[in-house]
C-alpha cells in the first residue's frame, strides 16, 4: 500500500477499486482512507497545527491539497488565522470572520510518511470490513450456517464462514464429538456481538434451536408452518425430546417428523452425532403433555399444583426407573420440555403422602374447630384442606355433606372464622412485637402473616418496603424436579421475601407503588404551602 501514495493517478484509482473489491466494502471508504492518510502526511510536512484538507477525485485520481484559515483583524495563531490584507491575496472580497482556502503544493512522500499512510489506510479498511461483517450477520441470529473448521484453540472451535469467522465455545459443542481442521460443520448462529477486536459471532451445536432448525430443513411441513415444534429439550450428544403439533388434522405430526422408515429423523440424528430423539405430540392440556413427555414410562395419575408451579406424577412401582431415566435424564428433559418442576412418585409413595396429609388436616380441624375425629375426617374426605375453605365456602355446599345439616354447617363456618381471627390476632401481635409499623397493614394484598414474614426479613417501615424491587418481594422460588430416593443436599432455592404466599408480579408491583405513594405526597406538600403563601402575599 506504500506505493499507492506515490503512484500516479490511474494507479491510485486502480488500487482503491482492487481493495474495495477484495474486502467487499464501499470504494468511497477506501478513497476516504487515502485522503485521511494524505492529510496526516501533509500535516507532518507543513506542521501538525495546520488545518489541512485533501480531496482525491474517485474518477480521475486528481489530488487537491489545501489549508483552511480564518480571516481575523489581529492574528494570534499563524497556523489557522490570516489578516485581511493576506486574505485579499488568496481570495478577493474576503471579510473578517470568513474561512478561506490556501492551496498547498503536492508533497513528496518519503519512506516513513508512506509507511504511516499505509497503516492509516489499513486501519480504516479493517474497521470498514468489521462493520460490514457485523451488519451482515447481526440479523441472522437463529439461522443455521455451514463453515469450515479453521483451528481449535483451548477447546473452542474457530469456524471459517467465508467472509467472517465464528467460534463454537466448549459449552456449545456436542460432547465427545471429534472435530478436525478443514472439516465442514453446520451450526446455529447463537449471538453476534460488536467488540473492539471486531464482530464476535458465537455459534452453537448444543442449543435446542439447532435441533429445531435441522428438523425444519428435513421436514417440509415444518418449514411450511403446517407442523410446529412447540417445545424442545436436549441433553447434547445423548438424548432429546421435542413436542410437535399439526395445524392440519389430516397430517400426523409425529409420523411426518419421523419420515418414511425413519429417514427424516435419522438425518437429524446423524448430524447430532447419534443423539436419540423422542418426538412427542404436544397438547395444550398440561397433564396430557406431561404424560406424553415422560414416555416411554406409563403414568397412573398427574396432580398439578398451580400455586407452586409443580407437577406430581404417580407411576406404577415397576415404571419408576423408566420414568426417571438414566441419571434422571428422562424426568429432567420432560421438566425442561413442559417448563414445570416434576416430582415422580410411586403408587406406594403417593398413598403414604395422601395418608400423611389426611392425618395432618384431620388434626388441624380437630384442634381449630373443636370437633371430634370422625367429623374432622369427614371434612377432609370431602376435599376440605384448610380453614379458609370451610369458613368461606357456600353454606349449601357444606350442608350438602352426608350427615350435615344447615345448623351444623353454620356452626362449623362460625368456628372456622373464629379460628382465622385468632390466627390473625396472633400474627398481628407478633408483627407489632417485631416493630413493623401499622402503615404497612394498609398496603393492598398484605395479610398479618405476610407482615410477620416481612418483619423477620427486616422490612419494618414504608420506606423499607418502597426500596424493594418487585422480584425481591414476590419472585417465586426456583425449584428442580425431585425424584424418589433423591436425598442430594441442595442450596436453599432463592426467591422473593413473600415467595411462599403466591403473589403475582402485578400484585407485588401494586404493593410497592402503594408504599412509594407517600414519597410523592411529601414532595407536593411544600409546593402547595409555597403556592398558599404566594396567594396570601397577593
């Protein structure tokens, strides 16, 4: 590029065209880089304090070099200013305050100047090439791209994508996959980031979306939108599950994905290094989808806990190991597929759990409602599990229980409400003992039991509550699926202070905004007082 500066006009334009074509960037950027290089060389020749400009004609190659100076009465800076008399010689009619052009003769570039110019041009072209690469790939996230393995560095695979390089980090590779230099490899464009050293293109072969895109390439019905992959979960290199649904009742989604003699799914399996794929019919009914997701195990019963966002699955004793899978793989993938925490229980476990709950609820009713064991057990057998259910259920529903009448139903509701009042009073006394101010009791959705929990967490004033973020207050605890016999110690699940009470994000946000209301009231009062004072003066 050093010869470019001292070359003749035709050669300058030819070099600009060649560089623009090779790097696939705009010719104007190369011309601009050459102009910048010439300007820097001219400043080195005539003085860096001068405001020197260069203009290279992109068609003819003609080069113009000039200095810009300001017309002033008294010259303070001889490099950038000129008096009116000197200005008249350069441009007739020049006036004070004008900026005029002082033409400069062409300069000869020495070896050092040419080398510096070469570096400037290279840097400008490199920056333009990086911008072009980023613009080309930034909107292609989620696409599958084919490249050639260029090298392997510290376990990360660098892939030549033609006009850029991508990297498959170690955690995004398929375990135990052997990759060699010059191998052709397909991967998913996971992320494109602009960084100082150029755009970073991160690729993945372990992401569930990679499997989805492979199926879209192999199954025309998925590409056309007739069949949709609603959910996917992977244990890369080992096993995967996908949930599919057909928007055309005449097409079987599972059969279409498997293909004739398994040809379609086998093509995906081979690309994913033999990873076994379970294709499952997706269902909007959560219980049905969970049963399907746990295939090949048979499921006896599914119990969904909406508040805890957990699912309890009961399986026959001989199906337990099949439902859990090797090292918990089957239940883990099913949990990822359904986005629910799944507990696997055998019939014996479920029966034991129900018996414990039955005994605990019966004792609760005996103690709180002051009834005998038979009546308490009858309530539990009818599906009542909490005092609130007895206290606020429709009277007719309670009276309809065999052996009950309206008087007994009213008495039970009255006792349940009294028990709840006792609990509330006990919680109120504990809350006050903790120092939680009464103003918090006026916040929406907050019960005395919740206020006790807040007090134990150090939230005792409106300002304490107002300083919290919504997730700090009500975010649900993240739980992992537990399996029978799994006694592995785990860290306590993180969540909001009131996570156990099942408040929604909207309710949490409303509580915090109500707590912050006094901030704005306090700001408005001085303004109102000032306005009143001005009115009195008037």
